[in-house]
């Protein structure tokens, strides 16, 4: 199952836990996995239609009235199309709005460039007050949804469409702002977010007979876990970032800012390099844009050599 399924399951549980939880969506209840919430709690479900600016405005109003609204749509529209309302309505007011951007990244596949949000991390993390979370799998998406629901203030959670590998468990801890060291190593630090974390783990495993690679899941882009990132970089002295997003302004940009100011380190960024995506099979797209485990293995070897 994918991260959107984890989010959908968490929303039903949240609806049972609290009558203050509300979902506002833009005609995407099934594909964003909030249809079950709508069926169980119809009085707390609002569909504004294809009107994303209004979606955010309604969510802000609900938040300022004491509710806990989840504003749900595709990332290319939310926050892509309603960024002004997010900035002024939610973030400037420090309103308790949970923005959910689904179908993000190249892994939307055949939906193509217009729907492959590759800039959403950049345009959210730049805003004051907001937290930005990119869960790596189904279980982590559930935990992140629960955590953000109980954390006051605006937040953005980035979800993907396809089924992806599940490598965390119910017992795996999750804390906003605390990166996870999934594999310890001394030769190079790989920082990744979202489902490509798994690609990085597989790459590190396949290289284990010759290299000792540290893999860290940076599920929270903002606030960034300075301590864990600096500690790993100080140990390995080489850094590679991997993300299904533009390298400018995304995870790579955030870590580059941190290291350049505190611990100048040899660094390479894997992601989308100043281009749009395209329509295609998910596996083929990850190959073409060099975000699969084979590309990561190749890049690691280049860096080490």
C-alpha cells in the first residue's frame, strides 16, 4: 500500500477519536482516500468542488473556529494552486490547518508533468510557522497524520499515489522533526525522503560487501533535524541526498543550507534538476530521472571513487 492509504486509514481513526476533526476536499475524495471518512462522518466532510483557493479559505475558517481541518487535494493544486491562501490565511494567522498534498512527485506516472508536483516542498518550507512532512511508507504516513493532528499550527504532509514498499512497522517510532537512522555506516551519508528512501536502503544493502553506507530517512523537512544530519555528515564526511522533487528548494536544498553554514561537506544531490516530469510508467520514470536503486548505487560509487 502507498502513503495515501496510510493517510486515509489514519483519518478514519482520527474521526473516531475527535469530533473536531474535519475534512475539506476539492472533488477528490476517492483518489485522496478520504471517502471512508466521508461515509462515516458526513457531517464533518466538505467537498468544495474544483476550487482550491476556496478549499483553503474554508479550511482556515474552520481552524479559526476551533476545528482541526484537513485540506485535501493533489499537491499540484494544494499547495500549488492555493499558495497565496496558504500563506496569508493559514501561515500568517498560524491557523491549525493540515494541508494534504497527494499524488506528488514523478511517481504519479501517467498523469504527466502538470500533475507531477516537484516544487511543493520548496514552496511550503519557505513559509513561516508551517511544518513540512514527507512520510516514506504506509505506516509512517499513518503516524505522521496522527502526529500532525495533535500538533497545533499549519502543516503540510506530502503523499504519493502508487503502492510502495513497507519497511517501517507499527513499532517504528515517529517524531516530527526527528530524522531516522535506518542503517548506520561510515563511508557516506545518504539522506532521503518519501518512498525513494527504500531505493536508498536497497542500494546500501547491495553495496554492503564493499561499502558501509549510512541511510537516514529525513521525513521532516521542516523543522529539519540539525543534530542528526550534522552528526552523520561529521562522521562520514560525504553526503548524498535523494528525493522525488526538484533539488532546488527541496530536501537537498535544505541540507545544503545547513551544511554550508555549519559544516562544509562534500555533497551531491539526486533529484529532478530544473526540468518538468513527463507521462510514463513509474519504474521507467525513476530510471530515466536516475532515482532508482541502480542510479543510487552508481552515484555512490562515483562519489567514493
